[in-house]
C-alpha cells in the first residue's frame, strides 16, 4: 500500500528527474535546497524509494562514467517512459491531501508542469485548510483572551498572523492564475 509520504517523495523525485538525469546525492541536495520542508526525508528513505521506482520501471540507473579510476561510480538515475507517465498522473492529482503542509510544497514547485484546473484546486484546497486552522485559532484566542496564560495567547496570536499572511499570499496567487487564464484563454501549464 502506498503511503502519502512515499507518494510525495515519488512526485518530488520524478519531477526533478524529469528535468535531467542525476545521481542520488545530487537529487538529495536539490530536494533539500528547493523543498526544505522535505528535510524529514533522509537518505534512508530516498534510496529505498529510488530502488523501488527502479524495480517498478519508473527510473533506470547506470554507473557514472565520469567517476575517477579506483573510486566507486555514482549511480545516475533517469526517468523511463513509465516514469514520465507516472509523473503526469501524480501531477494531475488534487486530492485533499495535496493541499496539506507536506504535499503542498512539492506540488507547488512543480506547478509549471501542472494543468490550470489542478493548480486551482490545490490552491483553493490549501486556502480552505488554512482558513479552517485560522478559525480554530481565533476561537482559542477568544477563549484565552490573554488572561490565563499570556505566552500561550501570544503563541496562538503569532500562528494566526502567519496563517493570515499565507492566506493573503494564496489569494494573490489564485487571482493571478485567474487573470493569466483569462488573458491566455487557455487552461494549460503557464507559459
């Protein structure tokens, strides 16, 4: 059974390998740099996923001919046609989980290859999820009122402000997506 974590990692790996073949260490560095939220994905989870994707025919791997003599060659991974098809399937998914904290960042970095209607569903789902969190925090703030525990109150207030900022950012993105779609008259990936 495929877990959400493995689906997110598959999406990130396939999305990055679609840009260019690379070895595992390079892939990990890119994931760390571009998807800091994936820091929970260790080498211990990346390499087994690469191995499973290789066994499933999504990627193929060969030794790096540029490795120095006497040194262990690096394995270079590249997408297969099945891997490209799997990436397209993952990019078209906009289930509720795709707007949660872990999945959203990965999908967002691949929005350039994602259809308009999927981008909009993910953005709207993320906004809805954050609005629900904000409502719950505002209720908690109302109950606390700063009287009982001023530190808990301040922590909730700080979190609520961060949620408001992200919701505003999402509103701007959604509006920009709509304007671009109207201007271009197309619902495909952006320019």
